[in-house]
């Protein structure tokens, strides 16, 4: 049972990564400092939340991409803070955790600029960061709402087909899995 959930999680993350790689490669190419390879960077954040939780998730995803996709992915997890000099070098940010997230005013502005310039943020509520993530992303995009993505959105049908949207991975609250997004100029820039 646990192995099936891990495989499902890998497939969901892989499908998301593949969609974003192809979509962004066509329309919003970014300079990547890790030898020209597609790179996923784990976002470190303040506020008391455990940004480092689920330490095997990105290594497993990167291994899955390497073994199953025609994507030249950087094989190691990169960790980056919004204020790091190389922050804009990574086209795909992944954040997760169980607790509070808090961005400074300067981080809010930099994250907004990053996302509007072609970057992508994949936020995975590892149960417990929903309230603070929604609060902080609203600061980043005060005029945009997180909208629930319909099951026919391409993100659920690239590489693997998820006709009913995200599969349920964790059984914390008994609610169905839901995928939300923020769009900028027609491009999905935040997936939560």
C-alpha cells in the first residue's frame, strides 16, 4: 500500500515536472547555472516551518525523471533561499513543510519578480502549512487567487493521465486531493 502511494506521488511530481519543463522551455527559457540541466531547487523559508521535511521526495523525483524521461535533469537536490544570489538561476522551486511560512517584504517582491519572469513554484502542503502558505502567496500576488484546477487541465494529462486530478497521497483529513494554481499572463506559475 505504501509503495503504491510512493509510486503515485512520483508519477504526480514527474507529470508536473514534465509539463512545466516542456511548457516553460518553449515559452520562457531561463538561464540555468547547473551545467545547462533542468534543476529543481528546494525553497528554504523562515517562519518556523520545516522546509526540509520529506527529505527523500526530491531525490526520488530526480531519480524518477532520470530513469523515465527524456529530460536532462540535474541529479542532486539544490537548496535555495529567496535572497540567495543564484535564486533566479533555478526555473523550478519546490517547497513543502508542516508549519508556518513567513516571507519578508523583500522576499515577497523577489518571489513575485521570479515568478513573473518565468519561474515556477510547486508548493506541497505536507499537512500543516496551508494557512500560512495561502497568507504569504496572497502577499506575493494580492490581486490573484489560488484557483482550483479543473480535471481537464493539461497538468493532469501529460505523460501520465490523472482523469480525476491529483491522486490522494496522504490520509490526514479525509478530504479529496485538490490542485490549485495561480496564473500570470495565461501561464501557470504556482501549483499548490
